[in-house]
């Protein structure tokens, strides 16, 4: 009986081997979980960056597509309110990021400012409620006042970490019908398109980045165009 009891159980060496094997399995499982969580986090970050790029491009397209031909009077005949330079642009749009196309018109301002820590540039925007032609009086003059874009409340970043960002405007000559791109715009006739020439600060082929884009302007109503009233006689065909 005493010899049979001595043959039961395990030795200290066998116990150490078993504990070591269990520890190795636990460490392996933790490493696999850590690698999987890190990969999921990096994937989510990349998806979020891609969504930001797509969202910024969509916002630019929708806001310019919703441009309204409102008038501004600066001591002379009224002109179309759309002022553009290579680094700034102001216009009124029916599309806003807060209410999309279902809200009230907004006065939109774009500006190109230096990037964080002086690296590259960034494209910022601001939306304010458009209350009528009287709200546009402060934009009379050769240079529209932008204040301090990016520092004052209301400005948000559309595109960041850009090596360069410039805006140009495609116009049509009303006499010859020829089209061309100009760096400055202020006219009674809306431009045909607006081009954003953007170049990323660091090229990364593994994810989406802001690139140059051209947004066509398809206005269904021209500035100061008179439409037929309900009481007017029908137009013969």
C-alpha cells in the first residue's frame, strides 16, 4: 500500500514543465490578440482618414453645386456675389454641412492658411447664416475681409497637410464664347467651374489623399434674369 501511494502524483519537474507550457500558450494568445487589436485600430484609423477625404470632397462639390446667384451692391449697379482669389472664396449656397440641402442659405467662406507648426497649408471654411443682401455690405472693396481664418470661432478644416492649395475659376467670354481659367473672379456672370489645385504634403499610396478637383457650376437661374409671370401670355412655340 505504501509503494502504491508513492507512485501517484507528479514530480516538481513535471509541474514546472506544465506551468511553462500553459504560460507559453497564454502569452501566445495575448500576443495574437494584441496584434489583431493593433491591426483593427490601424484599419479604423485609415478608414476614418479616407472618410474625411471623401467627406471634404463631397462638401466642396455640394456647396458649390448649391451656389445661389444673389446680388451685392457696392455703390454701383448690383453684381453677382461670388468673390474669388487663389487663396480665398466667398459665395452664398443653399447647402450647408449642418443642415445639408434642407436648411436656410449660408454664406460660405474658404481660405488657405498655413498648416500646423508651419508645415504646409490647410484649407479651412466657415458657414454663417445668410440674412439677405444687407449682410454682404462688408464685402465691398478690392479685398474681402477674412479676419483670422482658422483662429476665430466658426472655422473648420476641410483639408489638412497640403503642400499647396490654389483656386482658379473658369469663365466664358460673352462675346466670343471662348473659355479660360483666371486666378481672380468678380463678375456679373457666374463662372463655369471652380478648380482646386491641391497637392499633399507627403504622398501616401496606401490611403486616399486630397487631390486636385474641378467642380462644375450648373446654375439653373442666371443673375438678374427676369422670368415670365403667371399673368404673362404664353410663349408661342
